[in-house]
C-alpha cells in the first residue's frame, strides 16, 4: 500500500469515526471497571442490534435528503401487528405480517412526501403520532406476553460464539455497504441527495427511489421489533419510544449529512457503536436517566454543527 492510499484512508470519514469510537471505548474503560467485562460487551452488542437496524434505514432516507421521525413508533406498531397475528396465522406468517405493516407505513410516508410535496419532517412526525396511537389501540394498552416460543428462540439463538441477532446485523451492514458502493441504486441515492433536479434530468427515477427508501426503513422497523420482542419476551405498547432519537443520532454522528448526498454505512455503524457505548457508560457510571437525554441531545447538536463546519470548509 503506497503513501497516497494510506493518506486517503487516514483522511476518510470512516477512519475518523473509527478513531472516535476507539476513543470513546478507551475513556469508558478507564471511567468504569465494568465496561470491558465480557458480560457488558455482550450487553453492548445486544443493545446495538435494534438501534443498528433502524440506523441502516435512516441512513438511506437521510442520504436522499429526507428524514423519518416515525421509526420508533413504527417499531411499536409492527411489534403489535406481529403479536396479534401469531395466534391466527402462525410464527413465520406473523413475521411477514409485521414486515408488510412496516413496508406499508413506509410507502405511505414516502408517497405523501414525494407525491404530495409535503415536508418529510411533517409527514413522519404525524405518522409518529398515528403509529403510537394504533399501537395502544391494537395492544389494548397492555403488554402482550403470549408470544410463540420460536420468537425468543430465534432472537436469542447462538451460531458458534456469536448471537444470531449480531450475525444478522453484520450481514445487514455488509449488504448495505455493497448496495451503496457497488450498485446503481447506491450511486443514485447519493446523486438524488446531492442534487435531485440534476438527478431527475439525468433520467434517474427520483420519486421511485425516494419512496423506496421509506419502504425499506419501515420494513427494517419490523425486523428491529422482532428482535426487541424476542429479547424481552413481550410486546409493550411503549416499545420503540425514543428509538428514533438514538437512531438519528447514530446516523448523524456517523457523518451522514442531514442535507443529503454524503454519508457512509460504515460511518453509521461506528455511530451506532458510539451511541450505544455512551448510553451504556452513562448507566454504568450511575448518571441519572433523566440527564441522559440531555447528553444525547448535546451530542446530536454538536455533530450537526461539526458537519456544517466541515461542509463550509470544503
């Protein structure tokens, strides 16, 4: 590897995110003697799954210049959709019901945003409220604990030394990296986020891609809901509350521009690791949970300011 290749790697967004993630891990390791224990590392990896899955969908959405504030509520709604379907249609069809529910909600978001020319912030904020309301209605405002045993068995299963949910997350990020870096769809998403009018003039199906990323985001909410329900062995009407904050924070910290057209799925992965490690570290250090929201909010604002500063310098 020549010096130019090394210099390019060092200057890359992914390398900067790696250094930042490593720094967070080192600081927390010194701050708490429990952070680097085997059980806590497994706990951090387990906590990364749900946020990490949502962050993939949000990365695609944000790359096109959109935003999806509804993902947390959609996690709750798709979880309830699966839970009420399991006794009727069985385990695997019930999972498909959840996936279909998430995809339909994503399609509604994308269609209204694109065809109705309504701001994504407004549409997904409204869907956040609608989905949470339907979650309470569908669950009867109570936790659903009568879940098929296959759900926790699959969600908590091990393949060798790794849990299935971690393997799924690794596979998802690997596939997403391939899509964004090696396919026409990936190049199109970057082009649409950078300059949608130029992309449209170039013949790209801008509307189709913009709707598709919301459909993918909604379907991934169902995947996250399945793993979350399998982990806690129940579906609660409050499931997913606040997850949109963590997922968006992970994407922004990972270097994806909220203005679209720039970002990396590898950066998002490091953003997820940073977010989960910070939350885990705050818990280990005994920080009041009410203050944790303040910490996360400061991190999001700082990341956006840093991104604006770097953009202006470029």
